C-alpha cells in the first residue's frame, strides 16, 4: 500500500505532447509510460514545454494521470498558423492543433501580415491558467494556397534548417569549379575505367558509380566489383563552416518537387556529384567476390574517376531485358559491363538468401505533382532488377567499410538494427497463433526465423498483412558507435558509406577510413550542441532505443566514445525529423487532393485495426483514411488485439487486416492532416457475413510499412479496454505515421 501511495505522489520530468482534443501527455525523461494531462492542466502549458508533474492517480488500466507542478522550460519552437481578425481582436490559429490554444496578437505586432495569411509567431507571453498566450508576427510565409506553402510550414514546424550560414556559403563559393591537378595527388587514376551511375529519373545528385568485370577468385570464377563514392570529405573540412552546417542538418530532406540538401548546391549537384563526362574525386571500395556471392578480398583507396554514362533504373532494366534492343545498341560498349553487374548481383542475392536476411516486399508510392505543386496522381514505385542490383552493390560496400573499421578498432558510427523487443515478439506470436501460422518465433529470434515465416505464408491470401505485422515487430535502425549488428540485413557489422552527399554519418565514415589508410586517428570536431528539439529527441532515442545488448557493449565509455555517441544520437534524431517533415508534407498534399473527391466512393483495404476504428487505404489512389467506429453500424464492437480485428457482437461481422471494403470520402481535415471515410452499405454485413482478408481476392495494392496508430494506446484519446460501443459521436483519433528502418 505504501509503495502505491509513493508511486502516485512521485514527481517526474518530461516533455508535453499536446492532443488536438485539448488534453495532453507528458513524455517522461526516464522512458516510463507517458502521463495523461487533462484539458484543465493543459491550459497553462503548451505543446513541447518541459515540465515537472506529480502523478495524482491511475485509471482502471493502471495508466497514470498527472498534475503540472512546475514549468521547467518553455519551448522555443516558433508557432506557425493563420492570422485571423475576429471582433476587433487579432489572433493566430496554430496550424499544429496540438498547441490547443490560439495566440493573441497585439494590434501593433502583426507587422505586414494580412488576415488569412500564414505567419510565424514568436511568443512574448506564455499561457496562464486564465489567460491565452500572447505573441508577435515574426515572419509572413504567404497565403495558404501558395505553391509550396506546405513545405514552408513543415520546415519551420519541425525545425529543419533550410538556410546555410554565410560562412558556409562563402566556403562553397571559394571551392574550385573542377578537379585540379593538386587534388589528384596520391590518388589512383580510374578515369579510363567505364564506371557508370544508375539512379532514378529525377535524381540530381549522384553519390555512387559502379563497375564490374569477371575475375579469378581463388581457384574459381568470380568478379571484381568497384563501388566508387563521391569524396565529399576532400572538400568539407573537419570542423569548418560547411562541416558545421552539414552536421546541423545531418541529412538531406526530400519533399515532392523540392529537396533541402545537406550541402550547398555547388557541392551536392556540382563538385561532389558524379556527373557524366567530368572528372570527380571519389573513395573506392574495390572488392573480389566469388561465385557464391562472398566478398573474399577488398581494399579502399582514394581515386579520380570519370563517369562514362548516367543511366536510370528504367534504362538499365530495359537493357538487361533486351540486350539487342535499340537502347542496348546505343550503349553497346557498356552492355557487357552491365551484364557483369547483373551476374554479380545474382551471386550477392544468393548470399543474401543463404544468410537469412529479412526480405519483405512492400508497396511504396510516389506523388506526382503538376507545376503548381498539386497532386496529379499517386502511383506505386516499381522496383526492378536495376534497383536491386545497385542495392546489393551498396550493401556489399557498406559491409566492407564496417569490417574495415572494426578490424582496425577505430571508433565510428555503425548502422545498428537490433532484434525485436520482448513485448513486440509476444504480440507477433499471439497474432501468428491466432491466424494458425505453424511457424513460431523463440525469445532470441534470428533473421532466418522471420524469413521462414515470410516464405511459409507467401501463398496465403492474408500474406501482405502477415508481412506487415513482421515489419511492425521490428526495431528502428539508428546510428551508434557500439556495433551490435544489423538484424534485418543479417550482418554482424554494417555502416553507411555510400551516400556522403546526403548523410552526415557517411561523411564521418569516409574520414575514418582515410585516417586509417594514413595510419592516423580521426578525431571528431568540436561541433555546436544540437538544438533543443533535436537534443530532446536524441535523449528519448537513447532512453528507449538502446537495448540491453547495446548497453552491455558500453562499459565505461571514454570521452571520445561519448562524443561518438552524441553524434550518433544527433544524426538518428535528425533522420527521424526529416522523415516526419516529409510525411507531414505528403499528408497535406493528400488531404488537398481528397478535398476535391468529397462524396466519391472507392474500394479499399483495411491496413490497420484499432479500438476506435479502421484505417483504410484506397486501392486506386493509395490514400489512407479512418473509418471511425461510429460508422460501422449500430452495434457493439469488440477489439481483439491478438487477431487485429473488430468483431460485432450482434451480427458477428469482423473487420481484420486485409478486409476489402467500399467507402465514401466523408470529411477532410487539412489542418489535422486527416481524412475520414464512411462505409458504403455492405450486403455481406447485412447478412452477418464475416469480412476478413480471405473473403475477397486482393487487388494490386498491398499495405505499406506501418506502425501502430497513436490512438490505439495511451495517446489516442484513452479508449476503454475490451468492447467499444459504436454509438458515441466524434473522431478523436489521429494516426501516427511509420518510421523508416
């Protein structure tokens, strides 16, 4: 009893996460379950504030509720919203509804902004229990329908650096326009080797080039594979202004029709890009690969290369399919080398299969926009053999880089991916058991176990849903100096070496490899402390992302290792930030796209089941929306987490992952980035027939990678356990977006 009272009165620190319905949560610094804040408690705080709270009670499911006892720090993140003039009062309605309160703007603090425009607000007075926050207009972004406005909002909303410092731009301007004689010293001349780049049609920066030729490996046949990577480290000096800006960004951010690069354009699209027909500096991973796809030897060296052709994936796939076609004839001198690349790819693919790497195909989509930035269509991104060829070549080079660094015991950043947590494994076991899948998973699974389930269920009608659950059970990959391997790819050591133009960890790996080649030791520069938002996210990643396996490798870390840990957490956090900003823009565009289709009917597939409804992805448009439980009919639905289904108690109708449904677009909330569907009358449901993944033949679209919706647990409006009546009004749940592994 004393322990329970003590736990209830405990005070903890954390970060406030607001909810669009007015309540909020405190994400605890210690990584324990979040603490619920009532709407009344949220009146004096804002989204992203740092607070100390006292746990005052637990609900019947044991979830804590808190009271704010102290505001430790106000968020310095600017608020973006629309300027309104109502009843003689100026105010800004935040675009991010998690802020929950409008910001009052004094008459003289509106600047040049006009009513209805999107503005950036700086708070001058925080909210109080009986008073709204007060601010001033800091920047005018423009009208809500201006082309690219969704990107302008996202970069500020997520704190994405989008302007280079004057010092960095000055450094870039001082760089040469081409490779000079002095730059060639100490480098291998590969300009006569027919290296080629293979990228997407819309690519503008080219990190990597490849070349392959047959070779004797031991007593058997094999290949010599060259992977040449842009030598960014030659131009971005350790600790210089360009380096500081690159570290701050940590990654390029990709939006539809726009990229915010990690490096200024002179480097990213010019001096460092392996453009065709010009000499470029590069770092080369030169590998000998045997007939079984095993790398038997490798070496790294700096070189000068000359790209002989800029190919697209589509072109290479076409040449491989028809080596006598017109496209192949146009590039006849390079066709033998492309065939060699294909041969080594087949061997590497066999090696991937032999080691049991998890290989789950998902449907990825791309947004095609018109000149005004509006969506024309959303289409599946097709992966062909050329995509996979480059992927396997890059994986091989990355593994060699990790092994090279590990062998020389030099600190660096590995790309680590740990095995699933015990909780996720248990959820997966229960799901597989409920579906009658015969293959099971132990407490310490291997990638081969996941691959076995994938193969065993490949011919089932619900295979896409099972593969989706396999993906959901995975951990997130992150950057760390502690090498605990890569579970998904089944590598004992793995790093990122192949994209230094757009990823800062790759740039660090290049510097480490160069230092080792010179017999030196690379030391991280003294870089600025990450911003508040990145520091908080890094802290949370460290607390929740580092497993016991990773912690066991740490021991007593030196100051040097602590510096590498900080760099890894910063890069991981900014990678998440870039993903979130990109998804936010895509969600905005999809909402605008669907506003023109209100009332239209479509067929779709259930891609997530929660206690408050179904998430459905339209088969033709690849857009996801929520069918709230209030739209499922006038009966009581019970949520079965094991089976991932909602079952009506009266009719017995079931909605599971993969169910085919007909829906109508009923509501689009642009500010909330949410689309609502309602079910179109289903004759099967009226007859009491179960609607499961096996009832209908699946369409072409398969579910993409998902994570559990926020509303399914502590952050989705605190749904009651067990059955859910479908008679209450409103749609309070918001979908949490997936994260990249």
